[in-house]
């Protein structure tokens, strides 16, 4: 059982709350389009696609320096190389962070 009280095989988004599988077209018409209209009245200039959420989800923790291993596992990737190839460009600070870590490690050994 997953820690949320759901089984890992349980669907996250269901049709009409009945636990059944939701089709893309039903979700598009009943949830996505109404949500877009709501935010566009609040001055959203872009028209995001549903798939854009897939990339937003890992982008925020990457920005907050959550380890790529953790993000990769949350996305269901078997290897961090998948996440690295897709989202690596969002981590320009990673090399500098590694250099700082090595510097701290080196200075602790001297003490």
C-alpha cells in the first residue's frame, strides 16, 4: 500500500469520481478547457497543454535543488539518465554545487 492510503495501482484521476478510468476527451472537455478559461480570464497569456504539466512537475523541485535521483524516482524513471537528459538543462548550478561540496569535504579533512 502506498503511504497515501491508496494502492500503487489506483488511478489518481478518475471519471466522475467513480474510480473508473477517465478518457482524455472527457477530461479535456470537463476539466482542462474550463480550467484554461478560468485562468485566461485572470490574464494568462499562454495556452498550456496537459503534457506541459508533466514537465512543470519536476522543474520546480529541480529549481529547489532536490536531488535528481529523488525526482527521477518520483517520475517513475528506472534510471536518472532519463531525467538528466530531459531536465539537465535546468540544473546549471549542479557543477558549482559539486565543487562547493568537494571544497567543504576537503577543508573538513584538514581539521
